[in-house]
């Protein structure tokens, strides 16, 4: 059974800092990994998707890496801003025994990020 | 930009009552999902739906739950007899195609409160 863990649980940084959020998963048989942002009481906004064959994916100030064999992904946020304050969720789409996937995502508990001015 | 929509945003119901949560996925998407998030806990998968049938469901998705795509646009989650522990935020998601490069897009959620 896939388990996803995120560390740290919470992070508070001053504006302008570069930061790294960590995600680990127990079963390396994954299809892809998605990073989401969740604002309080709101839905999930997709930030980046990394396919299992990729090592890295970039969007603006965000860079996500994937090391499938060690079961790890990191989300790097450059030059953080107060508007980046949110909960960041990592979600893994695993393959089933036949090597396919119906799309079920398994989520970590999230990292609560606060960027103060 | 197309987005997943959900109604209502907040539903309050009495224990034992039936509720129907509604979702309109992105129009050219083919795969549909329901997830839930109990306050302070992880987002949990409930069910996936493709080609008018359930393709996968979790242990949470028991006989009290059902899903339906009654027309070409709506996707609904029905809870037949709500329990206190069904109180949660329910998210609908959709995905366009098969393949590892396709993201799931989530709606804003329906907050269900069971009294």
C-alpha cells in the first residue's frame, strides 16, 4: 500500500528565501507525481506534474525533482513571496499489479508554508 | 481557462439523510474522481469513474456511496444515509486522457457538515 510523507509539516521563512519541500513515498512503482497548492478552505491547484520517466520539471519559480528509485521528490521554490503562503501537497499516482493506473492519487499530509514580509 | 465546478459549496444535513454532491468536470475530460478531506487530515481517494462505470474505489466507498454521470456534463456523488463521520470537504477531479502526462484538475470542494 502506497504511503506518502511530507516534511517539514510546517515552514516559516522571510520573504526572498529559497526553500525546499520534501516528499517521500514507499512504493516506487509510480506513474507520476503531482504537486498541489491548497489555500485555507479552498480546493487544490495543480502546480507541477512529473512523469515517472522524468527527473525534473520547472514552472516559473518552482522546480520539482523526482528520484523514483529512492522514493523521493522535492519542490524547490525560488525567491519566496508572501503570496506563496499556502499548504503544499504531494500526490503520487501509482501503477497497479498490471502496470496500469486508473488515476488514483495518494496524498501526503502537506507542508504548511508561511512567507512573512 | 476551463475549470471543475462543484455545488453546493457548503451542505448541512441531519444524520441519516441522503445528500447529493454535484460536479461539472472540464468539458473534454474523460476520467472523473471523488476525494474527501476530513478536517486536519490527508486528502483521501474515494472513487474513479470512466466510460460510465466505476474503475476503482477505496474501502471508504461502501454501499452508502454511489456515483453517477446522469448526462453529458454532471458527475454526482450520493451518500444514502449520512453519518457524523461523513463530515468532510469533498473534492471532485477530472482528467482529460490516459497517460502519465495528464494532470488531475480539482474543483473548489463541497464542505459537508452532518449534524
